[in-house]
C-alpha cells in the first residue's frame, strides 16, 4: 500500500475519532445550555430585563403600545434556537465502502 493511501486512511480514522468525541459531547452541551436558559433564574432575569427595557422606553416618551412591541422584539424566543435539535441524538459518522 502506498504512503498516500496509508496517510489518507490515517487521516480518515483520526477525523472519525474526533467527530465521534464531538458527537458525544455536543448533545450534553446543548442540554446544559437549554437547562440554563430555561431555568427559573433565567426566566426571572429575562422578565426583569424586559420590564426594565419597557419602563425605560415609556419613560423616554415612547408611546406604550410601541414600547410594548419593542419589548416583545427585545425578547429572544430561544425555542427557535433549539427547534429541531434532538438533544439525546448522537451524530453518526459513516465510512465509505473500501475505506
């Protein structure tokens, strides 16, 4: 077997190992982020921030209706960030036939 083929197989094997480790770690990291972002403390902090934002807008002379819309836009709907992510799912790496 030539050195290029051996080196190519080694590179593929190393990449497969790295991706295997990454696929095991990423779901846990995403779950941890989700848990932090959706905790009671995170909800309280977001409510305080949005409330303060709204009060500051109204205090600056923005009409209440517009301030409410701006406060709604200020809130980030984190469910959209996690939409379609199955936290328990692992990423699988498949080798081509002959590799």
